[in-house]
């Protein structure tokens, strides 16, 4: 059975549902979870708006706004995993292609299952199976559980 799950998150409600599904499965199989946030290069305005929406305040100007947002998402997910009594870790990667970063992280962390939301925050991909999820399915040899 699966023993190490990679769970990408973008902070969205659907990503949180994906994490909840991974937690339930991990409890049943005594698996551990690595939560991943892929930092996509974004305009500072987009990141600034997102930081404002979560109430984050930058205390150190040396930390990039994107990294601060990423750390917020990861801390939130790690708390949920720890509250569930699971062994967990986190990682953050900077990549223009989230699917490629997810596949890479799964290899780096020796995960044997990827649990991912069916779509993320962006545009028309919200209407169908997300483009990054579809791309991930085509580039990884690992099993992928897609949560809707």
C-alpha cells in the first residue's frame, strides 16, 4: 500500500479538500505526507493582493513576497496534518510549470502517491480537469489520486 503521499497545495478550497482526502487515506494506511507549494513567478500585484487577503504582513524585506505566501500555505497545511496526528513535511519549489515541479518533488521525496486537486486557481482550467493536473498525469509514472 502507499506509504508516502505528495500533496500539492495552492491555498484554494479545493486544494484543502485534496489535503483532507490525503489525511483520511494516510490515517488508514499509516502513511506520511509531504505538502508542496509550487511558486510560480507572478506579478508583484497578484502576490500583494493575495498576501493582503490572508492578512500577512512582511516583517523582513529580504524574504520575497512569493516565498512568504508559499510559507503561509505550507504552514496552514502542516498544521492540519499535525492536528490529525500524521508525520508530515513540506517543500516549496519555484517553477513556471507546476506539473513538472510536482513530478520532480515526488521523486526527490520518494513519494509513492500524488494526491492533487482537479484544478487550481487559474482561468478556464477551473471549468474542467485542470491543465496542470492533466499535464502531471501525462508526465509522471506515479499513481495520482485526483480530488474533485
